[in-house]
């Protein structure tokens, strides 16, 4: 019985099949479009802080009910960001702004802040420190540059008192009237101390524009910021609540909306 020719035919078929697959693979590789390389540009980098409460825009002094069932409103919401830098998709640093301090105040609504000049093609993340490093935090208030020359941001008059990294103040419905008025009880949370400074970030993922400034929207959800704050029973910030408030702010900045 002659089987050797059949073996040869089988081998030939396999060789032809592999050649066809290889040719198709090469053809497919040839048809792939080239990667798009975005041009490098130099723009003014700006940051627009947008305050939200859940899915809708937040306005200071609006009334809300927290997770404890307490009706409240905020009269003051401020925080400090410093040591800003931005990176690309690979984590490479594109621009650093170590001396730039941003004082965010919800009373201004959606506010835009100048960050600095940026040369790049694409930005992926923006990073900050919530709060200040020790040297900035304990500088002489009389020689401080804006916005740190604002005495209302201070925790006290002495240099060692430092600045309020986060400030949340308002009233809650202490008389159970269903409304907030000047007779209702006050809550005030002020986070002071270099030990509370924390790194934070926000995903940007945008190409630099051909002209004009690059305005990066940074969203802060008030609902996340006040999570766990029992305004009726704990109206001032101890160490535990200060830590909670800083952690909540970091989460609120990092959350994509």
C-alpha cells in the first residue's frame, strides 16, 4: 500500500495554508492606518472649578438634606490647592507649577484660575496638593503673595497657625421649621495643619487647542464633600472630622462626572 505520496500531498497543503495565513496577516498589517501624532503647541493652561450636588449644578446657600436627614445650607466653602503639575498618557510630567497657589471659593460660582504656560500635545492628568507644604503654610502673613495675603484664609494671626486648607461653614435646621434662618444653629469645619495636606488629582484627557487657552474643567461634588458630616451633632471639626473632610475633598476631585 503506497502512502508516501499522500504524506507529501498533506505536507504541501499545510505549507500552502500557512503561506496564505501569513500573506493575509501581512496584508492586514499593511492596511492598518498610521498612528495620528498630535502637534505640539504652547498655550495658557487654566482650570475652571465647577461645583455640583449629585448630577446638577450647585449654588452656595442652597438648601439640601444630608445623609443624616438634616436640612442644611452652606454659607462658606473654600479650599486651597498648591504644587500643581500635569502629565501625559505615559505619566511623563509636562509642566510643573510649584509656586502657584489656588484659593477656590464657591461664592464665586464657576471660577477660572490661571495655572501657567504649557507646551505639549496632549494632557491626561492634573495633580495638586490639597493644602500647603510647611514652608508656605507657616510663612509670614505680612509678606505672603496672593492669594495667601488674604487674612481670612488664616487659622490664626501667628505664622505657626497656618492657613485653612478646607473651610465649610453654614447652618442647619435646628428649630425643625423646615427652613434655614438666622436663628438656626451654626456648623463650622476648618481644617488647619500641614499634617492634613494630601495629594489629589483629576483626569483631563484632552488635546491642546490650536489657539487660545486650554481650560480644564475640575468638578467638585458637594454631596461627596460632606459625606459623613453630622452637622447637627458634631458642628465643629476635631481631628477625625478634619481627616474625613480632606479625604472627601480628594475623592470629590478625583471622581469623573
